[in-house]
């Protein structure tokens, strides 16, 4: 069943990707805020200085060199990361007056003297608290993705037929090293933290009256990410502790509370196969769990996502795109049985592919409950969620 679902997702994604070849996909950039009249009559020297300053403002650590002649822009000393280089090219293409953008290897001989001092300036080894980009993009359909979200959940026989799920979480990168190892990638270490809570809106029995907090999971993790070209790898050490809601305990006197707290380490990859198609996954090991809720060690998680029909929203200066994603989990805790989550939605951002985004999407989960000590219980549910994050 899982392979059939995954195959269906790939076919649908391919259809969307082929459909995009017939659509003029517009990419929103910072330059949309620049009046075109600003460059009327500007000579190459002025234009070159402006674009160089623009690149330095947002990508100063990579020492990109800008050369302009007759409205044509050459970019030298580009970063080795293909995705990052493409974002710089798209960024420059959006500047009014730019006819074309070409990447070159090194600096042309006639420009060496002119650019020698600039190119050989002290190299930045890294960046403190990088915030614009995420080296390991979120896995959108992961029910335990660290993100801000809220939405109703329907049909869950474990948490309640009418429930509301809330998540509060973020990624706090500390430091990003540049041009690391022989592959010239970026290496980053940071901190993740978050909570996931579920409220039963129609509890039965309902001794206390009103809404009942069903369960809350608390999470903290240390991700170490290495990204180069279209690949990213994440090594993560994390802890999750779980707590039943007070109202749930009141409504279920005598219910035996277990403590499914555990520490684990996992190693995931992310591969941007095409501009609008990405795959990811990897293994994990539960290193320790509470004796009241012993957990078997191994698990595997994997999935993918596609984005399609992207469009500029000029009036509001936003970029919008549809997206679809799948996420599968096979935990030894549940005898490696399939647990799947499927989403379809729309997202808005200031820039395509960069910065934080607002998403609204429908979600279907079929497999096991993601909530605390109920993670061995089979369930299925639908939800509609509003989310904010990378």
C-alpha cells in the first residue's frame, strides 16, 4: 500500500512538473521593490556598483564579484553550493535593466588588476546566527516537524473525534562555517525546541466541562547540518518527553500514566532532485527510554515534496505556490509497520525559496498516533492546518 501511494505521488508530481514547462513561472525577488525608472540612463559603472552592493548586502560572506557591460552581468567567485548560486543568479535577474546573468569561473584577465584587492580581501570563515536561509529545509508532511501551527483534527479515535492540534517550535542556528572540507560545503550547528499539544473539543466523559487537554510532547534537539550543491545531511541528537493533560486525567480516573520519554539520534539526507521536487529520509536509533515505556531501538523515516504553479502576487509583493508532500515512518516500536502522512496546500512568502513562509494545508494521517504514550495505538484522522516557519 505504501509503495503504491509513493508511486502515485511521484506520478502526480511529474505531471505537475511537466505542466510547469508550459507555464511562465515568475520568481519574486527583492528587486520587485525597485522602481524601474531608477536605472534609466545609468552607465555600466553605476549599475555594476549598485548590483555589487546589493549582492554584498545579502551574500557578503561569499565574496561574489559582479561585472557589468551593456546591461549584461557576469558573476565570478560564486559559491560551490548549486542551490545558493542559483538563488543569487535569480536574485540578480530580477533587477530592472539586467539583460542576462552569466556565471564565470574566476575573474577575466582584463579585470584581475581592477578586482584583485576586492577578491583578496580577508575571507569570512563563518556567520553567527544565520537567519535568512535554512540549510536543511523542513520536511513539510512530518507530523513532528518543528514549526508554529494550529488546526482542527477530525476523526481521531485516540485523541478525540473533534480535536485541535497546536505546535510551537523553532530552529535557532548558532554558527555556520563556510567552504568546509574538500567539498566546499557549509556546516552549521544550532538548537531546536518545540511542543506539540492536542485538545479534545468534545471529551466523553466530560467531568470538568469544556475542552480537555489530551496530551503535550516537549522536544529539544541539537542538529548539525552539512550542505553542498543539491545535498544536505543532518545529524541530530534530541530528547522528547510526554505529559498527559490534566483534564484527560480527570475524565479518566484510574488511567495508568506512562512516561514515554526518550533520547535518540538520527541521520537524515535531503536531495533537491529538481527545482520543485525534493526527497529526504534516514535512519534513527532510540538510545534510551524510560523504563515505564520501553522502546525498541531502530526507526526509519522518509518522504518527499513537490511545489508547483508558483506565481507572483504583485499587489501584495508576495510569492505563492501550491505544494504536496508525503512522509512515512517505520518504527521498530510498532514492528516497522507503515505510518503515513499526506498533505496538500498553498504557501506564501516574500521571496521564493528564501525566508519564512505562511502555509495552509489539508493533512491526512493513517497509521499510529503521534501523541505521547499512545504512539502504539492505530488511528487515522484528517486535519486542516495553518503554519508558519521555514
